[in-house]
C-alpha cells in the first residue's frame, strides 16, 4: 500500500495490470464508500489506468482498503485536478460520477429453501467476495411485485430455465434425486401460484422481469438465463406450449415454432427451438459445446473498445486490465450473432467465430446485459462435480469476474457529471 502523502485529499484506486493487489475487492471498496451512511462522492475514470476509481481520502476508507487488501495511491487536490483534466480532455477517457450504492437482488431460491441447485452462481461468488450486500428473491417474490415495491436497481439471473423444461437435464439426470426434487419444487410452486404448468409459472416471471426493465430496471444474466428468458418471452410467457410431454404431460403445439413472437424478446430473434427433451441445448442461439480444452484458447473473447464520452455504459461494462478474456463454457456458452437483434450492442466476441460472448441492450427505461458461460474461472463447470465454490482469493485479478463487477457497479452512475 502506498504511504501517506502530505495534503492528500483523494485516494486513487489503480486498476491496470501490476498496480492493483486485488482487482475484485476494489469494486467492493467503492461500493462500500457509496453506501449509507457514508454516501461519499466517488468517481470512475474510464479507460484511465484500467478503469481506476477515485475515492475521498478519509481514515475510514484507508482502514477499509487495508482490511480488504486493496491498493490505493493518495493524491493531493492539485494532482487530482491535473489528472482529471487529462481524463476529460483525453481522446478516449472520461469521468463518471458514482452517486449511490445500487440495491441488488439475485434471482435464486433463498437460503431457507429445502432445495439448493447443485451448482454455484458466479455472481453470488463475486458479490460475497467483494462484500457487496444483496437479497435473494424467487418466483413468488417477483410475481408479488417486489422488484418495484423494494426499488431494486439491479437484478441478476444465472443458471436458470424460464421455459419450464427443467434445464433440459432430463436425459442425463432424470434418475438423480436432486433433479427429481427440483421438478417437484417447481411443480409445487407453480400449483401454489395458480398455474397448471411450470412453463406458465416461469413464463410469468419472465414477463414481469421484462416489465421491470421497461420501467427502469437493470438486469444482468449469465449462462442459460439469457437464452431461456427470451425463449419464454417469445412463447408468450409460457402460454405457447413448447415443452415436451415427457416433462409436463401435455403435447407440444404442432405449430409452436412458427407462432413464436420475436417482437416480445429482448436480445434474440429468428431462432429455432430444440424441443427434444433428450437434447441438452434449448435453441440455435447457443454455441454448442464440443470437447474443448481450456488451453486451446478457442473460447477466448475480445472486448470491444468504445468511445468513453459517447458510449459511457458500454465503456463502463468493458473496463478491464486486459483486452482478451480467457474463455469458459456453460449450458449457454455464447450467442449466435445471426440471432442477435440489430439494436443490441456487442461488447465481446469469441475471436475468429460468429459468436458473441457479451452483449448489452436497452428496453424502455432500463437495460439488460448478457454474458455467456457459467463461471469465468471454472472452464468446464459440470453438474454433479461437487459444490466447491470458486475461491476468488486464487483469482484476485480475474478479468471475467471484473466484467461481472462492472455490471454490479454501473447502476451507481445515475447522472452524467458536469465537466469542469
């Protein structure tokens, strides 16, 4: 940690390679500084030193940084103004005022639930590691209107199936106890909510999430959630039966594919469904997963560079200390660019392929951001391989996890600061 300098008024949190001792907890430190009762005025200097943060110099911030293992550089006000001028006048840098700590919800069964999924959630791992608070909400809470009632700024969706096909796990796991318990839990929840089919129950949740975005919410989804969310919306919130009878006891509607409504989706259009319950994939949105090796680099993806002054949100979402992020797999690994709506911004693309890994779009007053794959530091996270979470103390500088944390922090930037 840098020693004190006389007259320091600001603490610069550097984020480039080699300058930061813990890239991931730097986000947690910044979030903490924005929280009540502190509510410090903080800045994000886009494209400056890897996307540096600037926090007020106070004893409590220094102590917190020391406890979190985050390196800072004290700077006096004259140096701050000089650097700020270079950022504001730079060809592709900018200053973003961070005004408030976003209120965060994660779509997941609560810790009190008798059933827990046999896999981990990378976003929850990131939030816990960075010491950022969040609430867990599930279908019942979403459908009760909690997103608006509690004024959540940001919602995360992870390894989820909003289509009612139970994750397309039928072929591999139908005899497994965890899968059977999961089906029973979903069927019970649907019945209690007044729905005869899980697909209709999950489809209602999908529609309410879309409404939340329209009304100004931010969502971030990974793995199968982006794909299945749009499939559920195209299937009119589950009203169109696309689920095989082996899974819900009712036949697929014969003209289901032609009756999909792509005007209702967020990011994807003109996709074809895979309704066979014995096929793992949901649709041709996904990049199929043949045998790959983590060392091959075939799944690595390049982050696009955006003009900070003209495209601040894409610039915030792609802040990193590297331009190419190591790839990793998931049930939905990446997104077929032929199926992505033209209005959606591609943030990162798998090199040498027709697949995007990282995309962003707007809907009404809000936004959605989709990231393919399951866990940025677990190349092939297989169901049933155990519930040992990724230890981020071993990955303090993970560029993939930085993308997750960019999404967590960007709702804090509610207003564009005046350039002075």
